[in-house]
């Protein structure tokens, strides 16, 4: 029986190429992910297979090659770029006699190392528990069945069942704690809305320079390092714009290709800052040869979060690496659509502030709605949001309200309360 080792960082990377063509950029990113997790990459193996083997994911030939590489390099870990089913991980571990991890597990491990705040640690633990809940059988193969014999017979539960029950209880506990954190964040957002303070969210592919730009704009001290997922915890700071307008700038977790669904679900309160933002700054590493592919990956995640309709400015960062000058592009409405800058040298930061200020000036709109006497709760909610500019009482007892608020907030409110303009 295979006993899983308690440690070991010497890793063999298994790259998967379903179409038979190796993507060098994706393979390089996977190597960087492994190194970010602290692994020592001792060998790599490419596997081209249109249909994964249901038992081992790879075919018998590649399985033998993996065994040879493991013995030759004294490897203690195999990391698969493709996502593996729990049964495939278990079968590979039993056959290779070493730990097996897939891309999702690798990213979760990186997040576990980088989380610093109380909320971030809760989110990572929740994501990990959801991921391993279906994989508990791997580490408890010797306890899958109850023991027999004198004094050991009876209706008791197996160790595996006990672990599943404990994991389920812990997941419920973490969800409750994160609900409390989410409630506090919602209260802060409501206060900003009542004070008519706009929120600008920074999003982008991991290591695109979001935290560096965040620090340059707000003089914050967010952790910065040239590595993937250097910072995970959402940070919010005030930003002064031209015209003495003050907004809130929110730095969020970086995205990556095939981001595990468990992470997106666990980081819902952090990503909620993006969902409630009035403007999104999409940070793109202009020195990255795969910048367009990375940008499409971020756009895909934004669509999953249903925030792709929020106004967006593309910020092409790191122009100092390609010897480019600061530059702002516009369209017919003279709104800044994109800007080229360097967060490290500070070139283009003043232009970025002007572009943000100009875009936010156009976010407010005035509309008139009528509320019936039975809709007093909705009236009170609008006053609570600070959206009512003027109110007139009509002869039939209804209210005529002049509102001033962001178009997206007004649409969301009307839809939620089932009201018409």
C-alpha cells in the first residue's frame, strides 16, 4: 500500500496538449506557477492525447515515461497542467508511488501561502476544503472500510465518513464567517454610495502590475513582488482626482487561465468590489508577448462575474520595458478608452487620473419615478441611498421622485424592486 510522503518539492511537470501542438507560453506559465508554489522543477513531460485515459489520464506509454523520470530525478511530486478527476489522481499516486497534483490544486496551494488577512485565509481554506472534499479517499485508502474482528464489529462510521462530516461542518462554519465579512463590506459600500463616492476597481492578469499601480496612485504599501499571485487580499484606499473629486480605488486578486471555480466562489466578497464598481481599470502587461491572450482570459472571468457591462479603461502598464511614451486613446465621445503608462516610473499617472475623472463625470443620470402609497419601503430605500434630489406629493397620495444615481445602480434597483420608470 502506498503511503503518501509528508513533504517533498522535487516535481515533474506533466504538460497536456490535446491537439498535439505544444503551447510554449502556457507551458512557461505553468512552470512559473510551480516555482511560485516553491516547487523545484526537475523534469517536464509533454503528453499529446485527444481523449484522456479514464483511469490514469495519460496512456500506458507516458505512464512508464513518468516512472522513469521520477526514478531518474528522485522526484517526490507530479504536477499535471490539466485538471484531473479524483479517481485519476488516486490511481496515478498508486501507480507512480508519489504525490500527484493538478493545476487547480497547485493554484490553491499558492493562494494558501500568500493569504495574509483574516478574510483571505478564510476564503482560501474554504476553497481548499471544497476542492479536497471529493479527494479525501486518496489519503485514507487504509480506512475506506470498517475493521472486523472481536470488539471492532458494529454500526460505527468509517474514518472516511467521519472526515467528510467534519469537512462539511467546517465548510458551513467558514461560509457563515464569510457572510459576516460580506455584510460588513456591503455596509461600507452602502456608506460610500450614500456619500456619493465612486468606486474604481483594478483587475488584470496576475503579475500585470496592479499592486504597483495601486501603490503609485494611493501611496499605499501593498506587497509587491515579481511573481504570480504576489497579493491576494483586497485593499481599498481613497484616491484624489483632479477637480477635488475623491473616489475609492480597490485592488483585487489577479486572474489566471483556468482559475479554479472553488476560488471564484470563495472570493465572492473580494470580487464583489468589482461587481459594485462604477469603473474598471483593466491592467495589461504591455511587455508580455501574450498580452492579448491574457486580456481575453480576464474578459472571460469578468463575463462570469457579470460585470462586463461596467465601463472599462484599459491600462497598458510597463511601457518602461518597451521604450514607449505615455499615450491616451479616445473615441468619438472624447472619453479615454485606454492609456499607456508605467507604474514603476510614474509616467502617465497624471493622465490616468484625468481620464478616470472624465469617465466618472458621465456616470450619473437623473430620472423621475412615481411610487404608490403602498411602496413606502422602496421610497425609504432610495432616501437611504441618497439618490433623491426632489420629491413631490401627488393628489392621489403617490410620490413623484427626482433621482440622481448611476445608471447601473438605478437599473439594478428597479429590477430588484420590480418597478418601472
